[in-house]
């Protein structure tokens, strides 16, 4: 039965990943996530069920709108697929526990802010604040050890990025700062530091590649949110093993 549950959560993740694309695209613009229904941005045709099957629709339609032939970005099915895989990974790690609920909500948040930050260079408070409130409540029922570690992690995550923003005179976005407050609630003090380190390394490498590839100037803004999301996801599932490996390497 475990494999059945695993497949179920992966499929559910694919479905929710499609919805998270909508949330990440509409909330920053102040639009409803319900109306209007999903439609092609070019010809404005309302999408039907055959257009909305996660990942498969993109493959079967050749990445194009059925009506006008406009290209559909590969980014959208990629986020659906990632959500499905990560939901399955969460179940594999935690089973049916309170921490599993924390995990899928954390994944959901990270997918949404990744879409939002890539498209608009913005991580809205309307997304962050509801998740923060839910995570505070969940950490009461699924506390870290010790219980106050989540709140210290939140303070440290917020404080470090706020300090970076002050020193760099705006080099760090407000959304990134508040996002690390939420990440701290999930990871606690030590793993928040690990997540920041991993995110910074990934972001640095990605930034160099983007600058070289697109030949843009140093002042061209590069979204940090997706790399925070990737680094935090790696840390959430494997941070303790990474920390143990690093400690053994040093001592």
C-alpha cells in the first residue's frame, strides 16, 4: 500500500503544482485565483480539461496552444513536475504525520514564490503572511527539539538577511528577508544557517551563469527567491546529513 500512497501524493502534487502556477502568476498582480478561468494569454481562449492535465497536456500539445499555436513556457510543466516529485518525497520521508503536513505546505509555499519571483521579481506579503501564521500554529503541534528552535531560527533568518540588506544598501529584497523568517520557523537555527549557505552558493553559481549567458550588466537584478527555495528544500530533507558530513570533515 505504501507505493500506492506514494503515487497518490505525487499525482496530487502534479495537480496542485498547476494551481500554484496560477497563484504565483495572479496574486502579485492582485488578481483573483478563481476568476477568470484559466485561458491562453495570446488568444484568450478558455482552457478545457484536455489543456489542463498537468505535464501531459504540455507534452501532447507540443508545448503550444491548441487554438493559436502560441508557445507555452516549459517553466510551467516543470513546476508541476517538481511539486509532484517533492510531495512524493515528503510522504517518503514523513509518512502520515503532522510533519508531513508541514512538509507539503512548505513545498507549496516554495513553489508559489518561485513562480512569482521568476516572473515578477516579487515575493508578495499576501503569500508569505498566511503561510507564516499556519506554520507558527503547526510548530506548536509538531515542534522542533527544543521547541523554541523554530522561533530562534525565524529570528536568525530574518536578522541575517535584514543585516545584509542594510549593509548592501538594498542588495537584498524585502520578500527574501521575510521568506527566511518563514524558513526559520520550519528549519530551526542550525538548518537555517545551512539553508542560507547552500542557497547563496547555488544563487552565486546561477547568477554567474546568467550574467555570462545573457551578457547583462552587474546591476541587472537577478531573483534570489528560486535559489532560496532550492537551497531550503535540500536543507529540509537532507540538511542534517549535510551538517553531519561537514562536521566530520572538519573534526
